[in-house]
């Protein structure tokens, strides 16, 4: 992955920072098949009953031969310090750690037979960029996402 050259926004409390609704724009590059696409939608981070954050994304994916609905979801649980979260698949298997203390982090995940290299960068209090570089026998993909904050969650007295 390229060395970070743009500024980063350090985050002391990752869960509190992520809460709310974000607009999501993603470029999809399938280098193995020389195809490019995109995704536009909404990403929400909301507390669940177990003290985790639910990360839910919904929107529309555009491929050269397909346009249709898409979604994905993860769970975020507290890490050893407030700036750190553990990203889990919905069935609670670990995906990767997310440490936003410096505003940028990298992680790797092995999903046989593919390797995921992940980079998160918080650009401002309202913009996050992240990418997944996926390499394997049948995959050569780069998925790059920009999240722009749409809203913070309502405070209890506003409900």
C-alpha cells in the first residue's frame, strides 16, 4: 500500500466518532477481469443490545452488466482502548482491528484463499476513506470507499 501522504484526523473514541449515518461512495476495480464499477448508498453505525456497534451498509451497486441492491454488515466491539475497535463478521468471527488513534491504520485479513489488505484513514471529523486490496488466485480487486457524515444519532432527550 502507498505511504500515507495526506493529513489524518486522530480519533480518541472510535465508537463515539463513528455513530450516526454516513453517505457511502465506493469504486470497485476488478483488475483480474478488467471491470470497474461503483456503489452508492448509506452506512450507519448504531449501538446494539450487547454494547457493540452495528455497521450496516445498503445501497446500489453498478457493474458493467448489473445494477441492483447491495448490502453488507459487520459488528464493532470495543478494543483494549477507546480508539480501538474489533471488526467482526455478523456471525462474530474476527475480521480485523481498527485503531483510529492516529487517524490512520492498516490491517490484514486472510480469507482462504484470498488476502485482504485494509487501510482506514480519517481525513476530517466528517470524512473517512478506506480501501480493501484483495488478492488471491481468482481475485485482484481494489475497493475504495469514501464515507461522508450525514448525521449524528439523536440524543436520548431528543427522541
